[in-house]
């Protein structure tokens, strides 16, 4: 079978922790590096992880760049430390696409402990087709192109006339996927808005439902000081950090265009100031800054059915599952939407 591990394959540890391991056999060390970097990239960019990646990484033994020197550098962003850049990960995907038929697959992947349910998920979502697609390769055939001498074409024989058959039904289009956008805005506001007020104003200006925002946090950066007989004005410089899941039926470019309008002082900036005023917040339009948000596709993939805990473990009596085990299970159940969501929408 293509991709089956052989006696010559080397042991490859993908993740290692006290509460579980994820291992596989690979034809060589470079193949191991490629698969480890895929799992690390996916976990680092997982928007639904229950804790920040810098906290999670050392728990599973990830303490250094996972893509050097075989493929390229890791990102310099500390929030996604030790994971490859998008360009590096495209090289990884291209390598796996090319080497899949030479045994660099996940067929031999196994997981133990709190990670036991991971293996079937990985077998389902890490495929040659996915890797080739991420690398921009053609996956219509696993066979190499053969240069053949055309055989003589026999003279056609008349085919009997047959009643026309109805055309096959068109295949259902693949479901569109939402897009995650994250960014920040700064401004001077009097008084500083609450998280709820900021969310309402942003939803109105970006023409999105408030429920699509997964994060809106207002932070006071500094107080604008103006001496007026010893009094200090209440206006403060604030920052709004936001994350929003743009529905599949909305054009992400329209949302990013609205953010650009806020930043340039256009109509969207006026709408934002007006929406804040409706909430009793005075925003100085000239202080609005809204850099372009980062956008990333969110790819939904089925998760395994829940299983009952072993006897003696659980939340009602007996020994509780460790916090680390619970975290890892949540990470992997939530991991799938983030896997290899490479590339941003301009």
C-alpha cells in the first residue's frame, strides 16, 4: 500500500507530553520535520484553543523552530512562536505532496493517553490532496504523466441510436466557509466605551451581526492631559481589539474596505463616530486609527463523536481528569478548523 511504513522507516515523535504522545513512522527525518511542522502550525493558529499558544507549546515539547533548517524560517510573531511562516508552510505542503507516494504519509500515525482520539482525525484531514492543494499543485491524478506513442485509432462503428438520457444532476457546490478577521482600532473617547458599546458600534459600521464578533476588548492606553485650572479632562486614548467571524454569505473584502474607510476618515468613520455618540460616547474622529485587519479562512472539518470517560474518572465522583488532559482534548477537538488555513484575503 502506498504510504505504508516499512522496517527501514524511522521513529518520529510529533508531540510528547506526560499526558499523551503522538508518534508515527517516516521514511526519513525530513518527512518527520514536515509533519511535525504541520501539526504545530495548525495548533498555533487555532482560534478556538483554550489557552494562548506560547503557554501550550512547551506543554507538548515544542520549544524551538519546527521548520528550520529543512524548509525555512519560523514566524517572528511571539504569539505563534516556533511555527513556520505562511511561505515556509507552502514549501512544507509541496514537499508532502511530492513525497506522499514515497511513504511520507500519516498512515502509521498513532496517539496515546489524552491524545488517543487525535489519530483518526489526522488520518482524515491530512491527505495528499490537502497538501497538494495548499502547495498549488494539480491533484487530478496520483500517477505521473506518461509520454506514450499514440496507438492507431480504429475506424469507428456506427452506434445504435438510443433514447436520450437525462443529464446527471450537477454536483452540489462545496459549502462556503466563514472568514476570521482580527485587528485593532485606536481613538480618543470621552468617556471610554464598554466592550458592549464598542461591539454594537463596530457591528453597525461593518454591517455585521453582533453575534459574529468573538472578541471585542477595550483597553485604556493613556489619559489625554490638558491643564485647565488644575483639572484633567476625562477623554482617554483607548484601543479596541476585535475578532470577528465573517459569515460565508458576506464578502470579506467589503468588511476590510469599511475598516479602511474608518482609517482614512471616510464615511465609515463618520458612521462609527455617530454610533458611539448614540451610546453617549464622544469620539474625536481625527484620532481614529484602524489598520487593515488580518483575515484567515476558517475550514470546518468533522470532529469525532464524544466518548464516555473510563470508570472511575469524570466529573461526578472518582478521579478527575487532569487539567492538562482536558486542555489537550479541547485543543484537538477545536484544532480542525484552523488546519492549514494558509494565506490572507487582500
